[in-house]
C-alpha cells in the first residue's frame, strides 16, 4: 500500500507540474507543446475547456490501442486513464479557476517569453518526474510503444512522428474553423528543441529525490507499468538505476 501511495504522490506532483507549465504556456501565447496545442485547437473548435479536450484526445489513443491489440489488449491498460483524469481536472483548475493565474496578463514580449520559459521548465520537470516515477503511462506514450514494436523503429522516432502529426492536426483544425494558430509559434519549436535537454538536466536530481523518498518512506517491491502495458515488480534498490 505504501508503495502505491508513494508512486501515486509522485505521479500527482508530476501531473501538477505539467498542468501549471501548460497553463503558463497557454497564457504566454507564444506557442505551446505539440500535444497541448492540439488540445487547445480542439477546445477552441468545440467550445470546451482545454483539459476536457485533452481527455477526449488521450481517450482516442486508448481506443487506438484497443483496435491495434485486439484480444491482446490487457485490461490493466485502462489504468492509463488515471493520469489523464487527474490532469483533466488539474489543468482546468489552473487554467480557468485558480485566482493567481487568472490575474496573469503579460503585455510585453519579454513578459510573455518569461512566462513561457518558466512554463517550459515546469513541463519538462513534470515529464521527468512522471517518467522516473515509473508508475503509469499516458495513452499517447503507450500508443507510441505499440507503434515502435509494429514498425520496428526507435521509441524516440515514434514520438517525433507523433509530434509532427500533432502540429499538422492543430493547423488543420484551426484552418477549418477559422481559429488563429497562436498555439503553433516560435515557442513550439523552442520547446521541441529544449525539452530533451531539460529532461537530461532534471533527470539526475529527480532520480535522486525519488530514490530517497522510496527508500525512506517504504521498502520492498515497486510496481512498475512498462511501455507495453505490463506490470513488473522490482526491488526498490533497483529502481534507482
């Protein structure tokens, strides 16, 4: 139980960091991450909240997994909905309800870029925490894992292809609905270039902090949900590597 609660707390912290970062990126208006940009385009087209649009988009990736795997689809993959539901509510809260963020109205380019930069740091930090918590995957990442096996390509390559699709879909939705393409700007390119570098920078301290928490708060075995959707149980001291 302690293991699950600790992993859930790590996941929650990562999702919260992601959501705050995404909110800053949206408010800055200099371009968003590829996935958030697609969610913003869907939200604008359907007149719904961006967190709700994210839930719809990520649910689609879960459906894709069901279609691709057929009878080999394991029920445990439905747990991918957990971080999605969490981020739906957290993102909508920070984007539309949290008073301090509602008061943010950057005027100059420097102010907007500063907000974008902080958001980029928080998103990369959130990605890193979720990755090394090794608890639950998001549906798009699990989908990329399947495509990696099917197409015999590297996981990073499948992620790049997905990012390209995100951008194209965002632009298409905006053009068809007469929506400004503000979500795809220079910030999108900057994030695409810097995200991997920032994750590399955050990896060492994040792994140390998570290992410290896991060793101090509980001992025994850690449940890990792999990219292929299967669980493995690894001794805690092996989770530090």
